[in-house]
């Protein structure tokens, strides 16, 4: 009987193998001869899974453009029969599931094409899959390989479809050819133009959120993120460059080196150039190499020359033609070499992986955070995405490093959120919460500060002793009831949750007011910015009470029903300082000259967070005459060379007649040092005329000497004028993420809403010259022009959408600032 079963098994295996096609056979062209559309890649993976007992293929979500997000699990037939037990044993081994296990199987995750126009890697994913199951089966006996063939399907298809439309036949390798110059915004980002390789920790995008669900089910030992770089660079692989975050273990560093040497063996045999230990560091926690590293894996970035410029082939500056075939071969080689190293070291990987999740030696044992319940709730949602455990402290005081004072101190911890580091993911807790990341090297690839307490506007203490905490506090859904006899309802203004409530009311044509003064009704205090929804304003809406209550309950907002419009203090519902909020008509510029990342963050903010409509206008189609149809014009960071001369005069006229411009980041330079805009660049006292003094810095020290002029994503304490409508919902202090050293003088006639007098950096790297340049500098301001305003936002409050505490500034600028007319 056993012989018969063996024969049947061998017969089925042989039949499946005979039906299995290579990528070239299936697609009808050699891999690297064309750019494959995402749908064809998915079809090939489905074909392999249907014809191999070593592969399963599944989806983990859909993109904004409805393309499937997919992953394959690749291993031996014996492992596949026990695959869920292998997965769960790995989680038990590190304390993420109850029970004990002693796994010996390596788990390797290969992520391809996170940047859509770095498109060779998805082609390599198909080749790697086929070679694994046809040539490298021995490695799969003790290894599970997870392949995500395309992390960013929307971006990849944007690039591949464009390239396939414009390329010559045969392709043209000359650098000047159209096929080597993508139009704005390029294929790099996702639908909302976010860089998904900066989103792992913040999980603002659907691709990241859905992927993390699967990642946390597997927790791989090795993770590789496949990329491309400039056409004249050869190939980069691990080990990474400094700085390394301090939680990275010696084993993780050493194993990166071992993997790099294994790659080098294959590259040297083929005569392929490569470089290591330069440029790509392991500090910022939201990359496809750092996030897995801080989750215990050997996290690595591999960078192949090419990028969106290379197409099917391009002439490099070094005199050779770089082809897509070359690029695919290189990525396939490093992918297979990585699996090989996982297989050869499976037992050690498991042993060291378990050690990483022991966190007894971390300095801070608990992080205690307190603030508005909405911000606490928003933070717990982030923690849940990463399966980080937390609790709440009922009462008492905690002592330790106080984030507000940037020094030792104490805090009342009643009902505070507590996050311990003595949990499996304690090292990631440290990374996200730490007051100031330790820097062994100031030259980094990204920002150097991201401290979650500041990002969420929370008071916090980091304690060196474990703070006792109960399980999660019970949450109670607010259940408002209609008060048809009331004069109106009042809702406090504190967070994005309140902003979403306002947007929902406006979309239902509910008229809403906000107060520019503190209110008191029925003995209850309401701060500036509080929403006032009166029966009088909505008397022609027969469903007014029903709609308001339904929307408030949906958004879990507490309505205070006031039986009278007569205030306890001098401010009543009908006060001139309680102003109707206009249902703002908002235009946002996009296109050539505009930062696609900043525009994308704004677009995503309105559609996916505030849920409020905007009109996006391409810079090539912009005509000041259309502004008569809009109340607000948002200028994302960028270079607006067309806003000059007659065009600028017409824009000015629109502002003076009551329009409002919100200029963000680099867009501010459009108005700096120009007559009528009340905005001047700060000039330092030691600035000299260009050319008066030569630079005698040695050649090999130039880059390092410039760090004194850099601010690489640092957190600064700034002063706020909380009486100004742009600052409603804030106190007199705000912690801002500053991305550069641009410095503007205080407005002479306008309102300096957020500003720095003496620069105080609480986290991240700032060069001494760059920091001093920020003395007496503007951060947020409003300059009046006639009946309208220009709002300057030097710091990007929507940067990567993770600085939660800054978003209300933007909402206030839209709806509250200079709200002197109501459009019927």
C-alpha cells in the first residue's frame, strides 16, 4: 500500500512539474525583455501556485486603484503540509503566542518594487520564484520563503504603462530619449503619492496596513527590500552604512556582513561591480530594512542601478549599456543568495531571533503618556497595527525623564497610557518612544527624530522602573439624544476627531459656527474654536436635530445642548465673535514644480482623513480667473515659477477680495522678500558676499564639514499664540518637526502664530550654524492682504501623515483663519 501511495505522489508531482511554465514560457517573452503589467505578474504567480506543491499564493488586500496586494509562500512539500504549525512555532518561540517551541526553520521574506519605477525587482521576483522551486529545492527543506512580488502595484503600473506607451521599438538607449524621462509625478509613489518605503512604522497607507497584518503573522528572520538607484551606480547590498541604531545586535550586524560576502562571491564570479557600507544607514524606523531589523530580523536594502531612467536599456556615463536583463539577473542573484544564507544558518537564526525579544536590559522600562483622550485613542490605534501591548494606570504619580521639560521630572499619571518594554516588541517600543535617538554618525539618509509623544502632542515620562498598569480602560460609546427645544449644541475643539465631525456636518449642509472667544454655558467652559450649532442657523432644515445627533454619535462626539443662547459670560451664540464656518471651496495645485510627496499628503489628508472635497488643479492648467470659484488655494511645497508678473497680480487681486492662500514648505519662497507679502528671509550676521572668501576645506572633508548647516529632521520647541484662530485647540507650546534650516523673519504687520525666539531642539540632529539661523524665526503665520490672507506654514504639518499633533493647524487654517464672510 505504501509503495502505491508513493507512486501516486510521484506521479502527481511529475504531472504538476510538467505543466509548470517558466516566466518566459508563460509571458511570451524573456524576463527583462519587457516590463510586465501587474496583472500579468499576478497571473504568473497564480499559475505557479496551481502547478507546484511548493507554492501557495494569496492576497492580503487591495490598493486604492483596486489592484491586488499579494504574497507567495514557498517551501518544501513536507513543510507546506505543516505550514501553519511552522508559523505559529516561530511566534511561540519569541513570546507572541502562548506556548513553547524550538523551531529550526528559517523564514525569509523578499519584498519587491516598493517604489513603482524601480521596476526590475518585480521581474526578478518571477525569476526567483521559478529558480527556487526548480533548481534550489534543497534550500527549501528548512526554509520558508515569502515573496511579495509588488509592494506598490499602483506605482509600478503607472511607470510600466507609461514606459510601454512611449518607448521606441527597438528601445532607444540614448539618455535624451523620451523613454528615460518620466512625467510628473513619476511611478515611485503609490496612488496618493506616498513613499511606501517611509511608511512601515506609521502605516498611513492601505498597502502598509494590510501588509503588516501578514508580516505580524509570520515575523520573518530575514527581510530584503529590493530597490534601484542612479544609472551610474553598480549594485549596493549589505552590510549597511552607519549610523546603526543602538538596539541593533552584534549578530544582526555580523550576519549582514556574512550575507554581503556571500553575494560578493557570486558577483565577483560574474565580474559585476558592487559597493557596501555606504549611504544606506539603519536609523530611521520606517524603512523596509529598519522596521524589520527593529522587529528582530536581518533587515536589508538591495539597490540595483537603473531606477525609472533606465527603461529596457540605457547608455551610462561610464560607456556601457545597462539593460533590464542585467538588472533582473543581479536582483535574482542576491535574492537566491539570501535564501541560501537563511537555509545554511537556520538554527542560528532561530536562536538569535529569540534572544532579540528578551528586553531586560533596556534603560526605560515603561513609557507613560497622558493628554487628550482623542490623541491617546489615535496612538493606541497605531500600537494595535504593530501588535504592541499597552495598558492604563488608574491613578498615581510617575517620575523619570519628562518630555515636556526635557529633563527629569514627575507627572500625574491618572488614567495615563502605559507602554512597557518588557514585552516581545519592547525594542520597537524603545525606538518609537525614545526621547532622542542616539547618533553615532550625523550624516544620515533620513530624519533623525520622530519621538511619538511629541508627534501625538502628549505629555510623557520615560521611567527606568516598571510602572504598574491595568488592562485597557473600558471605552464608552457616546450616545447623544436630540434636544429639539435647545437653542443649540456646543462641541469642544481639540483634535482631528472634532475636525472630521465638522467636515461631516458641512457635507450634510448643517450650518456650524466657531467661537473666537472662550464660552461658558450652563456653568460649563468651552475653549476657543469650539463648535456652536444653533437652531436659528438651521431653522430651515427640518431634520436638523436628527442629523446632528446621528453624526455626533457616529463620530463619538459629546454634544452639549444649551437651552439658551445667552452665555454665562459676555459671549452669546449671536456674538460677532461666534462666526459661521464657510463650506470652503478648496483648490490645491499639483503638477510640474510641485512636490509630489507634499501634494500627495494633502490629497490623502482631505480624502482619507478629513473626508472633505477638494479640487486638484494642474499647474499647467492654472489660470487665476478660475479662483473666483474657490475660497482657498493650497500651494504644496514646490517651485512656482509661473506665479509672477501678471499672473501674480491677478492672484493678489483675488486674495485682496477675500481669498485665502495656504503656502507650505518651499512654496513660501514664492512670496519671500517680495513687496506686499510681509515675509522676509532671515539673514545671519556673518553672511558674506559670495566669492569674498575661498573654501579651504580639504576635498575628503567637504561633506562632513557641511553638517553644521544641516537640520536632519529635528524636533523643536516653538511658541504658539493660542488666541489666534490657526492655533485653536493648542496651548502656548508646540513641538514641531523641522526638516531644514529655512528661516524667515517675524511678520511685521501680520500674525506670528508659531515662532522660535531662542532655538530649542529636543530631539534629532541640528548643525550648530543651522540651529543658530533659527533665532527669531517664523514657523506659522498669517499676513492679511485686503480682505484676504496668505498663511505661511514653514514646517510641514502633514509630513508623511504621521505628525498627528500638527494636523489641526492645517484644518484651522482652512476653516477658521480670517473667516469674515459666509458664502451662500
